[in-house]
C-alpha cells in the first residue's frame, strides 16, 4: 500500500532531500577531507564527528528517497468532501469543557509535525476525526484522560 502524502508535504520533503544532496553532503565530504589532512585519524575528533555526520546525512537521504518513491501524492485542493473529514482536511476543534480551539491538518505519516498542527492520518486524533462532519462531537482517549471536542470547521486548503 502506498503511503498518502499531501502535495505541500511532498514538496517540503523533496526540498529537504535536495538540500541534503547538494549542500550538506558536499560540506561534510569537504570536512572529512580537511580533517584527514590533519594527520593521525585515530585521535582526530573532527574526522570522527564529520564521519558520524556523514552517516546521519546518508541515512536521511536513503530514508527520504525510499519514502518518497512509495508515497501517493494527493492534491488536497482538488478534494471536495464538503464538511466531511477526510485525508488532507484542516479541522478546527473546540474543547467542550474549556472552549479552547485547536486546528489540525490530517496529513501522511511522513509529514506529521504536531508543532505545525500537522497530525498523522494514523494518529488517534485523526482516526477519531475521519468520516465525521462539521458539528459532530468526538471523544479522544489521551494520556491525560478522555477529552471531548466539537468539530467547528472543516476546510480543504492546498
């Protein structure tokens, strides 16, 4: 099964991949060459740090290439599900107890970032939201206890 990803998420991951390949990889290769020129590699901390950094960069490049090759890019702006919550929806929630409002976009696992309000389709919150409509109430089991939210808005932004 191909993992879903939004168009914006795909572009962001491809930009990261391009930067790793064209900027960070050459920089770490230069750092290794410079550290090698300093002589004895056994006690050369710069060399070992650069090699470790190279391992992280190469690992991330492989991960991004594999994930992007298996991803199904979905253009959220073409979805027209109305007030129904589906993949890609930006959902505005109100906490029933505190009236605190939160906004989340349901995205693929690869692009999820809770700090930016991007929640993975596989997360408990997204699973509780999928298939619901504006005006529906949902209950989410969170580590801090059960929370109840009302869906006050559903939008599909590109």
